[in-house]
């Protein structure tokens, strides 16, 4: 198979995946609405099961938020010190690369960018 036709086939598959993902989302939303209207917690089939998962989002009292802010203030100087030390490492690596002491190993991977 010639390269041009492989590229075209790959691009078509990418577009089909996008279309499938869009359709999948539509179906999921419709099923969610139907399950909610029916008061159903799950739908079982030979192919799998849909069910509602419950997540929690916490709202904390002011005392906890104040404690969090206090700790963040105390930790900030430590984070800055870590950032500075990481900068030293980055600079040492850069110098090692430029001097030729560091050894680079290259790998290739094929990437496709759709239009």
C-alpha cells in the first residue's frame, strides 16, 4: 500500500473516531435522561451495564479553610526553596549537555496531526 493512501486511511479513521465519540456522548446523555425519568439506577444487558455513580463535593467550615490558608502560607517558602534547588539541577543538566558530558539517546515515534 502506498504512503499517501495509508495517510488518507489513517485520517479517515481519525475522523470516524471523532464521529463515534460524538454519537457515544449523545447516546449516553439520552440513556441518562431515560434512566432518570424512569427512576432506574441501572440498565443491565448481555453487553454490559450502565449505572449512576455518586460523587461527593465537600464544603468545609471557615475554621478548616483558615487552617488550610495558614498551612499554605507556611509551606510557600519551602516550595520556593525546592523550586530554587530544582533550578540548580536544571542548570547543571544544561551545562552537562552543552559540554558533552551528558549522553543523549534518541527515539522516533510516528505522530499524526489531523487538519
